[in-house]
């Protein structure tokens, strides 16, 4: 399966929506997160309502609570565990838009989401 594809995000949503740990951690989480690969002009939104994840193709300018934008190689490094979102943003390799205090407040949920995404076999 191709990373950053509709199939990839559908699989991520399927895994999270059937994971009891995610459902417990995220049961009150309602947020929209847009993820953009800047050098491929590809964006997807994770629309999370009370922990239920619905992915959809998006545009970088679509309204969202949080937006992460970066090149394909940086996304690959995050998925390979060679770096993380915090380091990528702090070092300027990835852009973040949204409330820093709010994203920090949902770190446990974000960590679970990223860990689940890393477990999906995908090609860059």
C-alpha cells in the first residue's frame, strides 16, 4: 500500500476505530488534523469526533485545528522512527499550524495515532 494514500488513511482509521486503547484515550477527542506532503501536493484530513476517526482528501487551506506540512522525506523519517513531529517542527523541517498548548494537551492521543500509523506497512 502506498503511504499517504486514501487506502493508507482508511486503514489507519479502521485500526484506530477498532482499538480499545485508542477509543478509551480519545473518547472525548474532537479535532481536525490536516497532514500535507508539500512536495507531492497531497493532503489528508483526519476528522476525529469523540474518538472516531474519519479520513478524507483535503486541501492545505481547508480549516483544521492542527496542520502539519512537510516534504515526503521528512514524513518518511517520522514513520521510520528516525525523528518525531516535535523535533521536525522545532528544527524547521516541518511546519505546524495550530495551538501549541492544545496539541500538547492531546499528546497521549497523538502518540497513539502516530504509533498506529507506523505499524501500517506502506511504501513511500
